[in-house]
């Protein structure tokens, strides 16, 4: 099958690499492969893309051309932008009325977009082109695995021929058990929005409980363990923290919030957003209170700036809010992250007071506080006694509840997590 991919994001490159690996001829408009320090620098994905390009199955720098399947991975908020993006493709396939090309919308869209685009194609005399909604549940940090070993494959279409074609294309990723679900486009569009909304709600609920636990001297970790044992609840997305992020995740939530806003009354998701924004400021508030507002000229070590481990993406990361607040109060910030420092530099530039370092230990040296923002595995078993000995003040603000409060207290830290340790 000939596949054309519109986009230059994680979804675009992951789907391009995965489909090329199965034998599809994939074309992209980008002239070069992603750089090793780009926002999609996941090692297994970059290696696969290079292999497929060398094998000739992934063509770069391709111009407008017809294909059997067009994947629209760009985030296009309006119908006008969507129509403009596919105009060249439609012009090509209109000359081939005997063909049955497909257009798959990969990103979260406004409800009714799939049917609306199909109606527009019909009006353009291109009704033989079929539109479907195929949301890519791609997770940063494990993008390739998200596609090749999916929890579910969701197709929004009423066309049995479309289902048959997509089932054949996706069969390499749907072999051990049938994960494919088919439903009308509207239901599929809302399902995608609803999944992210539920995940965000669980996290924000735990953050609310963590605030209560902190106020009452309760260890939220034990509460989390107790909740998770209930089979109706489970353990996933029950971790309190200093805020969730990610451009795609937040974009989906914003879309859902807009849809719910049409009901003309505040809803649950509005509270979820508000709680998340509060959490992004939590570590700064603790730092401010601990030093009784005398923070100008101090130094902070910040461990992790990507929005989640195993990715170099910083968009939507709580670290951005935290860094901006610290710099605005004349606090020197020394940041270490295993992958995301190039992205952070592109995002913030050469800001006075922002220092990117090449190790966790270097970040902590001489610091008045250590803030853990992203729970990279390399932070979990550090020699925290040695880290503390290099600092000015033994203040540890754990935004992901990585460390044990009792052990940190034994080592002489002033430890405060999210609903754990000392309440600051």
C-alpha cells in the first residue's frame, strides 16, 4: 500500500516508520530524518526510520502525490485548515475516480469533523475518497511500542470496505489478539477525548487527596496503595505529582473542554484543569514558604524537565512553569535532564540565571534546594547522602514522590513530597 503522511510530529514519524517496516511505501514531505536531539528523539524510533529510509520504503522530500492512504497527523484546529491541508491530495485523486483512497484523521478533532470532511469531499466531487477517524494512542517515551503493540485500535467509520482495508493494513499490529474496535465517527471522536479526560481526572483527584493528606499529616502513598487494591479502581494514573503535561495530551483535554463548554455551565474538567495548574506551582510555593519569601539570589537544582520520563519533549511540562517562576524571582536554576536539555534550550533560549548541566550531581552542587520534577529512573537510587553534602541547604522537594520520607529524614534532608513528608 502507498501511504502519504502529512505532519512532522511524533505521531507522523512513528506511524511512518511502523508502516514502512511492514512493507508499505511511505512518503513524507520532510526532506530529512529527525535529528538526534529533536523532540521525537526516541532511540528505537530513530533507528527504525533510518533503516526504512535506507531500504527505500520511506521516501523523504516527496511532493504532492496520490496515495492509497493519507494520514493527517498535523494538529489542525479548524475545518478550513484541514481542507487546505488535503487540497493537493484531493486534486490528485479526483483524477482517479476508479480508486478508493482513504483519508485517516489521526489527531483528536472537534466532534463531527470526520463526517463534516466527508460531506465536503462529496461536494467537491471526490465522494470516492473515504474519511475515517483513526486516533493514534501514541505515548511519548514508548511511541513505537504504542503502535506495534496497541492496547486498542479504534476506527471511526460506517464503511465496511474501509474497515476491511484498515484491518489488512494493521494486521501486523493486531495478531496476538484482536484489539480493533469499530464505531461510528462521532462515537470514536468522543471516545478519544473521553479517555484522556478520564486519565487527567484520576491524576487531579489524587492531587486533591494529596493536599488533604498533607494538611492532616497523612501519607498519601499508603492511601494510593489502599485505593489501587479495589479492582474497580486499579493502580494506573493514581500517582499524585507536580502536574501533568504533554502537548498532545493537553491539546486533547482542551478540545474536550471546548466541547463541554458548549453546555454553558462549568463542569468537572474545568476543575481538573484548575487543579493541574495549581500543582505546577506547588514546588515553587513550598520553596517560597520555606525561605520565608527571601529567595532572591538563591540557587535551585532541578532534576528533570521533560513532561515525562523517556522523552525529550518539554511542551506542557511543569518544569517550564517552575523555571519561569524561579527566574522571575532572581533564583539561579541549574537543570539536568538525560534527554530534554536541547529542547529546553530551544524553548527558553539563553536566559540569565538558567544553567543546563551534564549530571544530576553537578546540578545539586551548591544548591539551596533540590526539586525533582521528572521521575527518570536514574534519580531513584542516587547516593542522596553525597548529594546533600554538596548542597548549601538540605531541602528536597519531591514532585513525583520518588523518595522515601523516613529514609530522607534519617539522612538529614528536609523532605517534602506531594502529600508525603514535611508539610511546607
